[in-house]
C-alpha cells in the first residue's frame, strides 16, 4: 500500500464489489473532480472515489470522484478534525482518594 492507504485498514472495510462501485462513480462523474470551493468545481481529471460523509455508507449518493490533490486535502481535514474532537473531550476526573 502506498499514499493514503499506508498504515490504514480502511481497505478491509470496503465491500467486495468496491472495484465496480468505484468504476461506476468515476464514470457517473465523467472522471472529473467534484471538489467544490467558493462556488467553483475543480474539474481536474479524477482518479479517486471519496465518501462524502465519512463511514461505511457506500451508496452512490454518498460517493464522489476527486482528483488526488483534493482527496488528500479532504482526508487530511477529516483526520485533523477527528484528532481535535478527541482532544476536546473532558479529561476523566481524578479519584478523590488520589488527589
């Protein structure tokens, strides 16, 4: 594995027919990046399929074609948000007998 898959077990969570789903999404989106920012769609050649809402919802309406650059940006933002969510959790209170 290389790139975004390095050190990830995410691939094991994909359905057995993922190659077919992936090809269908890329075809549906015309192999064009659907990343939208400031009202503009990227439109570069897309080689990757992204889950719009993270998780295991592999329905076509939750999938979009993205170029490698924008998929990396989106994945990085999601990973950072998840790490910050954990950090923002209130720490466990110390037992009064240990204070």
